């Protein structure tokens, strides 16, 4: 891969577990929740990189670290060969013009007291881009691009006057208004009706081609992931357990966790499944996940003694990586 737009290396964010006064007095060792633990991946220009996994796997924390909404404990994030973890406030401001985010809940991420015109215009105002007339023209043009019509009517409505799909288009318009190179889409269709999801995903694809946008698409829904993605990484408890080209990973899943995720997808045709084998994972969870070894060991039907140690993420076939002792080097 030559000069990826985004390059994540050794990214780590651990959150300390609060100790009681009694635990402090008795010098109990401080524990950590390893929200993101040694995460590595690259995103090529114009591609959609999917970060998938169940709730609590660390996907959104990775997104916040990449945009430097929170500071990493270790690791680097390169954007156009520039390490954003080392930028000062002025350079960070320039980076954020080129890197925007679409949140999961559009109603929670936009101000309900502002009209749509003001919401979409807000980034231009914050970065002092254009005159009032130029900003209004840019907003109207962007609303047309995300298919919010009639534009002159929608622009002067409030968020509560729109449907969920329309509010998500507003969030997309606000991210698009600065003409960014990179957009993080955090579960952008999970709160929408199934009939609306395909429309939003198709719109995102069209805008990607038109503006050469690179996406980080975060989801727990592997069916939408395959529709929009080029490459995928599967996260479990802060670690990437499998990654590669999306068809390789979803049509030939190697890690038991990936197999279980795919097996959970509802298919109207039982003969049209990604994988035929059913994986029965255990529901056990324990403190052991915070202190070393394979994070998936307690739930894995194939757990072995060697799983008490931590597996490496290894390439088991071309561009297909998996972190599991079932597969030798």
C-alpha cells in the first residue's frame, strides 16, 4: 500500500477502573479497561474501511482517537503522512477541516433550537469561511447534494420537523459542507428504518465517488458493511481479531468471533448464508479479559490452554489477518 490517507499504528487507550478508598488503603493494584489496545490499520484514498464489532468493542473510541477528540495513551495516527497526535492547536484546526464525523443519533448531535440552514452553516461560521451570502449559497447547494428537497422549505425548518432519515441527511450535509477528504461515519444508519438505510448508503457512495471522500465506516451490522465497504477489521474488546478485504473476511471468516457475528445475520433464504457452520459462543465474561491472554477465550468454543497467552495478528493468507491460535504462522 502506497501512502494511505489514514494510517493507524499501535493505537492504545486504557481507562483506569476507579478503586474504593479501602482498595487504595490496601494497595490493590489498579485495573484498566483496555478500550483500544494496539490497533493497526491503513485506509487507502477513496476507499471505505469498515470497523465492525458488537457494542463495547472499542469502535467509537478508535474514531474519537483518530479525530483527536480524546488523546491516545500510545500510538500514532497519520493523516496524509502527518502525525495528528503531535499537532498543535492551529494545525489541528486545519486537520479537522479535512476530517469530519457523522454521529449515530442525528437528533442528539444537532442543536434542536437551530434551523437547518444554521446547523449546516455552523462549520463554515466556526472556520470563518466565506461571506454570509456565500455561506448560504453553499448550504443550499449541499442540501441539494444530500437530496433534501424542496431546499428553500427544508432550510428553514427545525430538526423536530424532519424525519429520522432527513435528519441524518442534515448530519451528512454538515459533514460535507467543508469538503473534507475523510469522514468517520459512526453507525450512520443503525437508527433508521430498513427501507431508508439503503437510500442513505447509496447517497454516501455517490458522494464518495463525486468528491473522492475516504470513509471510516463503523457498524455492528455486517450486511451493510459488505454493501459499502472495501476492507474490514473486526474488533473485540479493544483488539482487532481479524482484518482484510471485505469479501475475504465475510465469505471466509477465520476467527470464531467473526464466524459468530456472521451467523447472527438474519437471512430470509437459509441457503444464502455467508457461512453454513453455526458457532455457539458462550455468554461468560470475567475480569480475566483485562489482564492478558486472548480476550475471546471465555466465550470461545475452541478455547485451548495456549489461549491463556495473547495471540498475534498474523497474515494467514494474502492480505487476510487473524489473531487466533487455530491458525499457525
